[in-house]
């Protein structure tokens, strides 16, 4: 049983399947672990990219805001008009205050006293620190200057700026126009400075007094205000998690830090993280060399102990030399990636265990099925052929084979039966010739007996009797000799046929060996093709899964983009509503400012008794001015938000279109990969069937080759037996020849 080819084949196949299963288990385990690591790394890269995109977007918003304020600072005409509008509100309020007080007190107190009171009132008004108002007439002559009282009463017609502009003459011209008010720009030195700088003044005529009330501001101060306003707006920007932006320069020196204002103005060259990295120096270097960049470092997290990885993005705003930056903690990214990897590894382990279980079950079923089919289709027919060959070898040429024979085994059965039939025919002819020779020999023996009897009975007729007997014996010997020669020829013919049959069997064995080698080569190639097809299928399945996840991610992005679009539309509407509210607040602030000026006038009239009320009125006026300034800032911010909202809405529409296109392409890729998976599965199954059939054919060929060798050995034995028969017949022919010579001698002696 142990030497059975079927058992060996089943054992070999079972061992191959088990080894293949073990190999694929460890291969898949290794491959899946590699895939898990690659996926975790890709997930980390994806999250890092998302964080980078988010940082870029927020910093770009701050950059755009700084750019907007810078563009305003470059538009000198716009700056002049903008500042003129601010100055106009102050001049209008003061003019209204003076006019109302003049109308109320006209005729009540002397005109000179009233004018002195009004000049004193205007001289005390201050705004935005030390800014003041003055009064001149249309001469132009200085009526009152709170900072340079030496100018009071002087003719200003020849008062010029460094460019030769007679600024007070220009102010008088503006006051004499139909509007009675307007803006005048000129060059004027700041207090404590010698270099003249561009200044804008707004003047307004009070017809009742013939006075021109004016105030001014330097455009350079407006640029500084715009810078400060830009910093304040950037400092107020926050993410949902409270994250913030900061601004430093390329030195590096901190310009604005909203959380740690104590850092403002400090040199950050030696500022290091716990690992010794000079992060602000690296940020400044990235900004100077590339204009923007990312810097990784460790930083403490508020409310937690220890240092955490942080990623910051900085971008250089060249016009003002600002490096605008924002950072985000990345420890949660590592936690997310690790959690996802552990979940994926757990799923892989479960998948491999299930695959090992079902793979083992499949191997057992294959072995059972193979055992059944090998036993029914190969072992039984071969056992029958071997048994039949054994009977033939023992001389039982009438034995027969019965059973279910298919394929090459059927051809082998038919060939062996044909060979045995041919052998039986040749052996039958040889036996017939041998029987005939035996009969003739028996006749010769009888004749010899009769001759001896005749010799004893009639010695006198010796010569005649011997001659007659010799003649009879000669005839018999001739027939025996003829029969022997015929038998010898038949035996030689049988021997030649057996030799030819042996040669054909040898050629068959050689051909079977060549066919077996070819079948084994086909089996090996088919196995390799099956492995390649299986690998192609695995890659196609992997690609299909990746595309499916891509489609799901794109769909999620599409939904988020649509939600973002709706939110941006709502934000635009809310910003419009806030703009209307800001207009109302501005009107209220104007009225409050006017009331405060009126209150200040009343307090001035009250003298020392109204001084406290004057302080309160001045504070109210300052609050009103701050409210107006804040309202303007909010209005500018709302305008920027509305503009950004419109741009973001357009970008979201483009993103939605791109996402829909990406979704369509991903669907097409998924369908193509599905078709590839189907084709790969079919190809792999066909190649595996070819490999299995080739292995079975190889095993059958080996068994057939063994049987052919046994038949070749049997043919050799038969050929040797025929050689012995041929020698015996030759010996019989020799004896017959000797007998013929003896008879001739007898004839000669009795003639």
C-alpha cells in the first residue's frame, strides 16, 4: 500500500497544498502587514497634507487681509479721501457746536466775549491723542491756533509749504466755494521732526462768524494706523479650537503675538524649543529663501504636561517685512493613525485566521475528492492491467480485463490486448507445427519398429526388406525434415515479430518518458501562471477597494462642500445685515458726539462748576469717537468678510464641480477594476485547472511507463523462449538429416 503510486500522488499533492497554504498564509500575513504600515503612513501623510492645506488657507486669509490694508496704504488719494472723511466728522461736530452756541448766546453776551468763549472752547478740543482744531478767517488770517498761539492774528497769505504751496490761501478758497468746506493737502513737519511729510486738512466755513475751522492729520500716520489695524484684525482671527496667528519679522523679532503680548518687540533669535531648535530663526529663513514654508518643532500645550509635536506654516509679506504664521499640534494625528492601524491589524488577523480555516477545509476536501477520483479513474484500471499482465506472464493467454477504462489507460489496455492476441496467434502456429512434427516422429518410430520386425522375420529378404524399409523411412524422414524446417521458419518469424514488438515497446517507453517530461513542464508553467493570475487578481481587488474608498471620500467631500457653500451664503447674508446695523451705530455715534460737544460747551459756560461735567462730556465724546472708529473698522472687516465670502462661494462652486468630476472618474475606475477582477478570477481558475490536469496526466504517464516496462520484460522472456524452441527445432532437423544419411547408407549397403 505504501508503494502505491496513487498513495504517493495523493500524499505529494496534499503536501504541496499544505505547503502552498502555509506559504500563502505567511506571504499574505507579511503582505498585509506591509500594506497596513503603508496605509498608516499614507493616512499620516494625508492628515499632514490636510493640516498643511488648512494652515495655508488660514494664513492666506491673514495674508490677504494684510495685502488689502497695504493696497489701501499705497493709494494716496484714497488715503487722503478716507482721512478727510474722518476729519470731516470732527470738523462738522465742532462747527455745529460752535454755530449752535453762537446762535444761543448771540445778543446775550457781548460779541467779543462770545467769540473769545468760542475760541477757548475750540482750543480745548482734542481727539486721537493730541490732535487739535484751529480757526482762521477767509483773509486768510489766523484767528486761533492752540499749539502755536504766536500765529494768532497774523496774515497767512504767504505761508507756504516746502513745495511753495500757500496752504492757508488754498483753505480760504475751499471755504469760499459753494460747498463751504473741503480738503486741502500739503507738506508739513511733524513735531520734533525736520522732514516735511504729506498732511491732509479739512476746513469748513462758519458764515455767521466768517471763521474757517480746520483740523489735519499726516498720511503717514494713516499708514501706521492701517498697519496697526491689520495687526489687530489678524490677532483677532481664531479657529474653532482657539488656535491663533502671530506676526514676526525676518530678523526675527516678534511684531504681534495675541496670546503672549509680552513677546511683542522681543528678539527671537535665541528662542528655542525643548529640543534646542531655534524655531523662529528657521521660520525667518524659510520666509526669506522660499517666501513660505513649514517648520516642525515641539511645544507645550496649555493645560497639559510635557511637550507635543507641532507644525507651523509661515508666509512672508514682503511690503511690510512681516512673517505671518500659524501652528497646529500634531499629537492627535499620531493617535488617530495608531488607532486606525491597530483596528486594521485586528481585521487582518481575523481575515487570515478565517482564510487559514477555510483553506485547510478546502485542502481536506481536495484530498478526499482526489483520492476518490484517483482510485476510480486510475488505480483500479491500472491494477486490472497489472493483474492481466501477470496472468499473461504466467502463460495464461486467455485471461481478460474488465472494468471502466478511460483516456490513456484505455489505449494501454487495447494495446496490451492486441499484443497478447498477436502473441497467442504466433504461439498457436508454433504449437501446431510442433504437434505435426511430433506426429511425424511417432510415425517414424512405428516404422522403425516395423522394419526391425521385418528384419527379424525375414532374414532372407533382408535386402528387399531393408530397401523397402529404407525407402519408407526415407519418405518419413523427408517429411520430418520438411516439417522441422517449416517449424524453424515459423519460430524464426515469431522471434522476429517478438523482437520488433520489443523494439516498439522500447520506443513507446521512450516516448512516454518524453511525454511525461513535457507534461511536468506544462504543469510547472501552469502553476507559475496560476500564481501570476492570482497576484494580478489580488492587485486588482486591492485597486478596486482603494477606488471604492476614494469614491466614498470624494462623496463626503462633496457633501461637506455643499454644506460649506450654504454656510458661506448665510455668512454673506449675515454680513450684509451686520453692515446695516453698523450704519445705524454710526449714526448714533455721530449724534452722541454732537451731544457731547454741546455738553462740553455748556460745561465751559458753567466755568469751574461745570468742570466735572465737562470731563464726563469729553469722555462721552471720546467714547463716541472710539465707537465711530470701531464701527468703521467693523465695517471694513464686514466688507472684507463679504468679499471673502463671495470669493469662497465661487471657489466652493468650482470645488463642487471638480469633486463631481472626480466622483465620475472614480466610478469609471471602479467599474474597470471590477471587470479586471472578474477576468483575473476566470483566468486564475482556468490556469489552476490546467495545472491540476497536467499533474494528473504526468502521474498517469508515469504509471503507464511502468506497465510498458513490465510488458517489455515479458516480451523479452517470450523472445528467449522462442529462441530455445528455434534451437530445439534445428536440433530435430539435424537428427532427421542424420537419420536420412543412415537410411542412404542402408540403401547403399543393400543395393
